[in-house]
C-alpha cells in the first residue's frame, strides 16, 4: 500500500505541502541533498546538466516579456468575451490545455470531446500514460516501488479513479509486463533532492478578461522555482513517442507558470522512458509563440461556442475521435482502430474530467 495519503495528496496539488527545509530528514530511498552537485537519478542528472550550461539571462528576459504578452492576450480574451455576450451574457469560456490541443488537431474533434467529457476511462495506450504518471509520483514521493500493481491501484483509488483501477487489473492480467516495465522506467525519477521541492500534478491557471476566459493546465512535475533556491523546471511525462505537439504543450506550461508565479521557469523538459530527456530553455520566443497559439485557440473556441460550424481536419487523431464513425472526413484517412484503441505511437492525451482546473 501507499505510505501516507497526505504525502501523495500534497505532491499532487502542489499546494498543501510546506515549503521544504533543505535540512529536513531525507526519506528512505532518497540521497542526501547538497548545495551543488546534488545526487539524484538519471532524470535529475540530465536536468542539472542542462541548467549548468544555460544562460541565466534567457529566463530574465523571458520574465520581462510576461506582462506584455499578458496584455495582448487580455485584448483577445476580452473580444472573445464580448462575442459570448451576444450569445449568453456572462458566460465563461474555458480553454484547458487538452482543448487547445484538440483545437489544433480538428475543431470538430474538440467539439465532440467537449460534448462527451465523461467518455469513459482511457484506452490501452492512454492507460500507459496514466500509469507512468502515477509511478513517477510514487518514485518522487516515497522512493522505490516494491509492488507496482498494488501501489498503482492504491494511488488511483486515492484519486477516485475506480474505472481506471479496473482497467489496470485487466491490462496487468492480460500482460503482466505491462505495469512492471513502466514502474521500472520510472526509477529514473528516484532521488530528486528535496531542496528542489518536487511538485506533481500542480495546476497553473490564467484568468483573463476579468475571469471570463480561463486557461488552465496540470503540470506533471515541477522542480525548483520560486520558494526554492533553484531555477524553475517543468517536466512533462510522456509514455508515447516524441511528437511536435509535445513541444507546444510544455511551451504553454512555461507561459502559465510564468503568469502564475511572476517568474518564467528556466527550463521545460519532456521525459520519455526510452529517450534522452528533451530539454528546452525558456526564452521570450518560446513564450511569445505559446501566447499566440493560446490567443488563436481562445478565438476559435469562442466562435464555435456561439455556433460557427466546426471544420474537419482529418489526421491520426481520427482514431480516437468520438465522431469517427459518422464524420465524412474520417473515411478518407483513418477510421477508429479495433476496440477504439489508439496506436501506442500516437499517445492519446487522456485527461480526466478534472482537467478544467480553476474557477
Ligand atoms: S473523424 Fe477526424 S476529421 Fe472527423 S471530426 Fe473526428 S478528428 Fe475530425
């Protein structure tokens, strides 16, 4: 069983845990933190190596750009709110990360997924992502995983994801290596020093146009940043193959964290179990591109909410589209895979209903 729901809960929210004292006692499985040259696992070593060669001026200038980017996005959000008022006075427009990603793939897909927010637990490929996220949480929160299936089920149970528990049991019965392999990969996260205050599944929310437009994301892992003596790092955990959309995802997180904390993170990274960690410095260009995409998505979603007909843009994502069976464009490319499962190389970014964090 998991040791201590409180530990898991505070790491998930990033809100409840106290500000760490670098001199705190270190749990079993963690190395003693030092000031520099701290001892960590493979992931931490890669991150520190990137930070050591990073120009600190990049994050400083990126932080300086945050207010101007916010002002420009406020204008676009206010225009979107005005459009909504002609349809439903005072309505709130929500653009969580998952919706932005859907909109960039296919507008009709975004509308379809919005209409079916409780479309059930994830398919097998997405289940891998869910399991890997939780194994990373376990490694960071409590150290080495001893019984992968039991500990995964315990975390999911604490989080109320009972349908997913059933899926894990079924998947582990069909393929006992399914869970073990993911748990073994997550060992790369062992030994992140406490002074870096690792937070998991923490929210970052931007309220624009006096709260009429809400943009949000949940960050897989945050390290360092404000309230710590270390540069801020955001790491996205990915179980599938690297894809260009993942780069845009972490860029959005850098923007949301920058607005939330008033300081841009220094580094965003994507961690894939079988790949070197993909790190990117956060600079003004990265934040500017993310803000432009977010503004486009706000305008797109506002137009769709007030009744514009969504465009169909077929692609690999048709495989997990709720409209795949009825959409005329889907037939020209790829229909749903048997059983509705996605190709593991096209990882579905499955988000539970709680994806829309914030007010
Ligand atoms: S089947 Fe493909 S093209 Fe049609 S709505 Fe779904 S994602 Fe879009």
